[in-house]
C-alpha cells in the first residue's frame, strides 16, 4: 500500500479510509488491553497516534516497538476521542524495519540538554527541536531562491577554492596536495608552492563576493548561496568554521538601493517562514522563546531605522549605559552596542551606514569626506549584525590606492581591478550569514544548533 506522509494524514477527507504510515517511534504507552504509539516521520512536528488493540496483536510482536524503532503501520484513520490529537490510526498490520535497544539508544528519554544533543549530532535531527529547526532552515533556503528568482537575479556559483582573501582576515583553511611531513622548500626555506596542485597557495573561500561582482558586471544582478569557511579559533555561540552565505551583487545599485533590497529580503524570508512553518515556529516559541512569533511579526510590520555610524556612536555615548567595551568614533561596534541601538533605543531593526574606512574592507566606496565609506550593516534584535554590505568602489584609481595602502598583493587583485578598467559601473552588494537568519527565525541562542553538523574548533566528527 502507498505510504501517506504524516504531514498529510490529518486531512479530514482521509477519515474512515485505510492508510499506511512509516516513521520512527517517539513514545509507547498503554496497558494489557490497548497500546498507544506516537509515530513521527520528520515531515511535521506533529506525531500520529497509533492504537494497537491487544486482542489483535501479541506482546511478543509489539516487543521491538520501542522509542527510536522504525516501523510501518497500516490501519484505519479515525477521529480520536482522546486529548492532544484530532485523528488516530487503528492498527491492522505492523512491520518493524529497525529496532532501537532501549538500554543503548541515546534519545530514549525526553528532556536532553542542547549541549548533550550537540554530542549526538548524528541523531539529534530526530528530536522535536532539531526537526523543527531543520524544517525552518529548509523553508528559508527555498525562500531565498524564490525571492531572488522572482526579481530577475541569476544564481551564480562562485569557487570554494580560492587564492584571494576577500576580507583580509587571513584566517583561512589552506588547500594543498603537498606532503605535509615532507614539504618541498625553496632555497630561502619557504614552501615551494610551484609543486602544489594549483601551483600557488590556495584556501577555502571566506566569501564569494569578489567573484560575485564579476557576475554582476556581466549579468546585472546575481546572488550566491553556498558554504564559506573561516579558520578563526573562536568558541562562541555566534561563530562557526563552516557556514553558509547569501551574497547578492547588483550593477547600477547605489547604497540606498542596496538598503532597500536588504530590508525587503529579510522581511520576505521571515514572512515566508511564518506562513509555511507555523507549527514548527509555535513549538519553538513554546519551548525556547515565548516572544518569538511576536518579534518576527514586529520586524515585518515596521520600517527599519536608517542612521549613520557617527549618529549611532553619539547615541551610545550619550546613553549613560555601561558597556563592557568602551565605544568611541573609529572603534568597531560590538554586539552589545548594536543590540542596544536596536533593542533599547529604537526598538526596531537598524541599518547603520557610513562607517570609518579604517575598520572596513578595501573594496567599499569612499565618501567625499575621506574618512568614511558607504558601508551598511543591518542590525537585528537578539542577533546584532545580520547583514553586512556596501556600495563597492568603482573608481579604478581610488581602489588601486586603497589596495596599495593596505599592502594587498597585486598578484591576487589584477583580475578584480580589471572590472574597474573595462566598463566600470556603480554597483553594490551585501552578505547575509544564513545561520544568523535561522537563529533569528527559530529563537535558538547558539549558532551550533541551527546547522545540521556544526564545524567548530576541535569538532569535525560527524
């Protein structure tokens, strides 16, 4: 018999018909007359209750049906007389696919901490919490493609292996085929990369932005959506070594066009999740963040505040609030500063613009004041910065001077400068860390809990 997903089993039109469901046992309870099994197949946060009449089935047949076991059940879908579910299945046939020993199955009990579940990353998607998070993550990924495709953007695949460091951070994972226990050396003792696969030092990308600009200056508007990597030795709830980025780049966009797109984009994604993941978001709100749904709707319903970095610093200094990190013009704002502006002062998302050029990347367009650049950061409650972007410097001479000022090797930048030599145009773009968006929409507090298999220092097991 054809299987029906549990997400579809609650259709009133199916009541009275014979159905087939397959999934994993969440709980089993009952007595010598009747047994109740809660079954879930990952398609929904809801379980379907299976009712076994003990006059029709033996204890021995039901013995392997324990928490974690996978089974197939055929039966009649009926209205439920019990509390907590609208329908249930009166079992007629049972097939056990896989057992789960109650003495060794790690998820036998309820109430495991998130810390414990991180150690069981291979099994934690089976829990209600991580099933909900991963379904929301999937919906948001679809919404991202839908948003850009509906607006005429082209999906561009930028390289994962690169010879350039887009952000200038230097914390990159090196890619090499050289024998690490016997590295070829030059006469001066340095590594001879001419013997390496690519003939030069290469690493996993920290951003697809620079290549994205190449696409934008040919196709007009593109977006990337893929994994990026940073080798920072950071063990915080906000950082991963492997994470996903969405990076649109648009020709003929100035900073104002960029801000409008960023605001529309995040509102669209949040709205899509609210509409399509209502049950999962309600579950996460109930168990982790009671204000979650209200906060998500408030972001959609408000206009984002726009102010300059200079204005933001003045507000922070005049606030009288005691920050862990002192703030002054020229310092990079910390999460506590960003969240104060959003949560305490304006009580809505903020787009901060015109940062000092010395704390921003080389490719950002310089303002006429010579001190600031046309950068923009979108700041959210509970998250801080969720989007970072800028109008890009399209002037060849200014960009070249900035590259030389920062001592960026020209051998890595010639191709990027060519876009300013041949048909340069005003253009802009931004980057959204996907996991930070998922954090905001799910109400989770640790970024390791919104990616299926987190990669962090000393953690690459699963």
